[in-house]
C-alpha cells in the first residue's frame, strides 16, 4: 500500500499507526535522505527477520539503527569517542552512518549472529523519519532497499516489487542513487568505509 504523507507536516495519526504496526512486527519502506529503506522495530524478532528475508541478507551482515539524537544512540554504544561526538554534533542529522561497537543494551535481534557486535547508527534528516522517531519509543532498525544488488530509488519500481511484501510504502517520490558516507569508529582511528553523500561537506571537519 502506497501511503501519502504531507511533505512538511506528516500526519501524526498515520505515523502513530505505523509505530504500532512496527511494534507488532510489520515492516515499512520509508524514503531517507539518501535512498529508500526497509524499517522495523529493533525489538521485534519478527520484523528483523522479515527484513533479512526481504533483502535476502545473510544474518551475520550488519544492520543500522535510526536514532532521534546522540543521547539515545549513546545508550547502545560501548564507547563514544570524543572525536565521534564532536563530529556528530556538527554534521547530524544528515546522510551519515556511524559504526560503533555495541553494548548489551542494544536489542539483540539486530546483531544476534554477528561476531564483532558492531552497529551502524544514523540520524536521518528525512522529515518522515524524524517525526516517526519522535513518536516511536524504541529503536528502529533499517537497511536500504535493494533488488538484485541494485538500489531501488524509483517509487514505481519499489511499489511493483514490494507492495505485497510490506505493510506500507511511504511515497517520497523518485530519489537519487546517493548512499550515506560510512564512518567507522570501532578502532583507534576513524576509518572512512564509504565516501557517499555529504562527504565533501564533512571532510573539512575531520
């Protein structure tokens, strides 16, 4: 089902219904500030397993969680380096994925099969996700929408492929194929794993 939300003031009533659906194990597709993404409640085993199935992912592959602010993210990170904190304050929300070692507070379904226990953290700029995170009182796990190793950014293609497989698809129009910049803080020094959207604006700050 394709869902239309107001682009400036998303309907709270609809977002509350989506939040409840996520808690009950449903999966939605949302536009982000990069590409479209599958989302599920991080505490829902049913939802997380459905994400792995829909994307045909190996369960030892890392997922990403969406957080409304740095304070929320810090509750699930083993250690938040000062360098990471300062950078996050300057460039978030935005098209960046921060990789950290997770602690025992992170919902286990997102990392249950990982050996390294790392997690990607994003602070999305998309108003639909920003408003949903204000309502939803737990973490949201996410991964980009991919079909046969290609990122789907055309809303018609997404609807055709996933309409019967997810609870709903938020219509954000056709997006550019722009991926997030990935910043890994699991070692002693920052490692840029992927140069993506927002890199040019960020590189002067590191």
